[in-house]
């Protein structure tokens, strides 16, 4: 069995479809299908069963999956060691963060980095789902929650203050006993933002949901209702009004994480330094009353 075939099998099992696996692997769907067929022919066994809801593992497939995942971990470990030993101040660095921070803070930090080190190529992936540092889906991650895993080196690099805002037009017409609320999707209902908005407006009704903070911000500006927004964007925006000027902010810590195998790579270290410096310089903007 070739690693490419096992990698294809892993992604089909994870994604549940040939098309999803093809997107993850950056291959065509026919190529993914051929690899699976060739692997099953070599083994003489069916690993995945096609159902109306997508591919599911057969009993033999479940056994192969465990071995394939171990091989994947070893492959990623070898890859990190190779890239971690690269001493040149050049090459690719992939950064992931939430869209709230990506445009206003992370992008300027990465541009400043490239002015000093023009041979570093950066990829910035704003994502609502956490990309894996262990699988090198990203080299550096900036998140609003601490990282888990003993191999992740993390550092708190700031805090962000949020409060409730709405448009003047919405407030002029709103029924105070039946506010329209803008919040996150159900898969993020455990986050402090989702909990707090429902606690503060118990008689309100959530009328719009999105996991994009940019969408939530624009929905509030457009008169969609009350939203919990970062103060660094909303305080000075004339299209928004703070609902309760005396109410305390909700504060979320900002964490930077990197895999321990990668943190001493010069280009990774330089990128981290640029990001940390930018967040330190903007500490009061992010957390005005901090």
C-alpha cells in the first residue's frame, strides 16, 4: 500500500464523500475514486461502503483506519522535523485566526513581516473551524480559547472587549420587550458571546445567526438587531449605538499557538514576533478599559 492511497482513504472516511476528499486533497474526484478502487483491489477487501448518506467504514475499513491514522501521525511528525530544521529566512508560513482579528491586526502584522523579510510567503486563513497545528493545516494559530495538547506551545497575546450595539434606525423602531438579536450558529452556542447575549436579553429573539463575525457586524449596521460586537470596531462607527453605555464588557483572551517542533524555525519565529508585537501595540484599542 502506498501512503498516497492510505491518505486518500483517510480523507474519504473523514469527509464521507469523494468530492469532499478531493477538495481536501486538492485532487480531482475521479482521481480519488481511482485511488480508492486500486487500494481495495490490492487488499482484496472493501474498506468503504457507499450509502445514500455518503461513505461509511466497513469492519475491515475500521481496522485499516487505525493503522492509517498512526502512519499519518508519523508522516506529519517527520514533516514538522524537516521543516522545523529549515534555518533559512524564506519559505511559506500559514497563519489561521478568526475573521474578527484577521483583517484589522493579523494582516498588517504579516505585511510588516514581509517588508523586513521579503522572501517569506504568507498564507492567511480566516476560519471558524480550528485548523490543526499537528497536521500542519496551519503553522501558527491565533484563537480566542486556550489550546489543548502537550505539543502545542501557546502564549496569551492580548484580550478583546465586546459589548452590545445596534443601528440607530433599529433602536428607534424596536420594541424593548421583543428585541431582535443577532448571534452565532448553534455549533458555537457554547461560546461566551452566545450565552451572554441571551442572558442580557432574555425576552429577545434570535432572528439571524452566522459564524462569521464580519456578517454579524454588517447585519447590526443594516438594522438587523442587537449584536455583541468588538469595541475596537463598533465604538467609533457612527452607524452603531452602544445599547447600555454603562454595562461591563465581555472580555475574551487572545492566544497564539505553534507546534513545539516548529517554533524555533526562523521564519516561524519571525512571524510570531511580528504578530505578538502588533497585538501588544494595539492592546488599548482591543481592550479600551483594560
